[in-house]
C-alpha cells in the first residue's frame, strides 16, 4: 500500500523565539524548489509540506528530510526557522493572523473565535485504499487505536509561553471544532455520506474538507487519512507514524476481508481515552477503550505493535518500527523531549532551540540567549 504524509510547521524568529506571520512569503519562496509539495495553512504562522505517495518508507524518509531542508532554506531567507511542534511554545497572539483567501475568510465568519487560537500543527498520513466501502470499514477498525496514536505522537506541551500540563495540547485545542476527534461508527458508505451531507447543508462545516475527524476517507484522494497526530519533532518520528498507520490499515483490511466485525467502543469512552492520551502522552497511563481500564501508556503502545507485527513484517517495516520505538521509549515522545530541554535551564528559549534543531539539523544555530 502507498503512503503519503502531510507535515505542518511553525515559522519562528530565532532571536525572540516567537512565531512570525510569514507563511505565504516562505511558501512562495519554497515553491521554486518544492512546487506543489508546499502550501500555506490556516494561519500565517504556518506552512505545510506534502510528500509523494510511496510504497517504500525509505523513500518517504528521504523525501521528508529533503523537504524539511528546502523549507528551512526558504525560511532562512527571511531570517526565520521552521519548527515542528504541535503548538507554539512562545509568542502566540490571539486572534492569530489568518492567511488571506476566501476560504479562510469564510472560516472566520462561520467559526468566529474558534479560529483565534488555531496555530496548531499536525501530521497527517494517507494510506491508499481505493474501495469506498473498505475505507469506511477501515475507519471503524482504527477507532479503538486512535488514542494510542495520540499518546505515541504527542508533541505540544507548551502554549502561549506556559506548560499546559498536557502532552498534546493541540489535541485539546483542535477538539473544540464541531466535527473533530474520534469519528462515529459508520454502518455503511451511505451512512457516512448522509452524515457528511447533513453537516455541510447545516453549515456545521464549510465543505467536505472541513470534516476533521481523526480518521476519515479522504475527500479528494483514494485514501484513508489519519489526522490524529501532532506535528512530528523529527523525520524519524514521522516515518514511525507512517509505518504504524500503514500497518493499522493493512491489519484492518485483513480483518475486513475475513469478515471480522470492528470493535465498537462507545463514543463517550473513546472521547475519554483520547483526552487521557492527550494529557499523559507516553509518560502516564492510557485508558484502553476496549477493556475500559487504565494501563501504562507504553504498555498500550507495545500491545498495539504486537498486534501489528504480521502487517509490519509483510511490508518490511518491522525492524524500522522496532528501532524507532525503542528510541522513543528510551528518550520519550516529542512532548517529553521538549520538557527535558526546558529542565536544563528552566528556559522556554531552550525549548524552541531544541525544536528548531530537531526539526532540521541543517538549520543555522539560533542566537544565543
């Protein structure tokens, strides 16, 4: 199965360490090298990159690194750095400066103050699934694992100059949208289409692209899109996520073709599990949506990886995932590494500097505090 990745980044002033509203300018500068692979985002603090679809994750990893380097060069041309964090560490001003354009203006008109604090960066993974019915059933099978993916990828502990106490504050902030978080269980493609049509007709979302569930059939590609993750601190973190998501989809397809029904945790439990994962990340306990019990978050990830081992072996990704997971289990999630950077001197500047260096090592060192 092919995999494509979308990464979102913040633009940061290396002296003040605050976010800077120059997304359109940096995207335009990077387009000379990256073309359609770079774009703007909701706020002018952000830019986005998109890989090609690949079947070999080594190719994905190579493209991720080269695109980060290209974006870093474009940002450096304006005296800035790119930062892969799910939320700004410092310098958030509300309301945020929105990117010009009719869609974003319409979003502000419809969602009002919801747009004010949405400088949140995510990492989205697309996996090729061409059959609409299978895409819906894959979504159903992935629902119980979404909180585990949140814990695995948590990378937004800081917001507006303070520690939120959460590993993934982006998850909490993003969850305020009317159509976000874990999706419903869908009985059929028709059920999905009817619900989405109602959401569009009632102006609950702008259009099909505004359906922000953590997993969804893509509205414009023959893929299942998993949207649950914070922006990944390093390319290694991103490729780990891509491998795990592809294995989840592959495992789901195998179950679907064998006639196995998807587990159906209640929406309340699934929402509670997502909140717990956003709060604790890998450092605390996870709420297992199926057993309804608290378990160590690391143990929950390892349970997921054991279940995915056959799919990872078939794709040739088992050693890659084992290696990257061992690194993450030892060093912690992106959130854990951000907090470790802070503890060195109790400095948010150190956090930003760490994020800049981890995002793309080729970026020039930031100014000294």
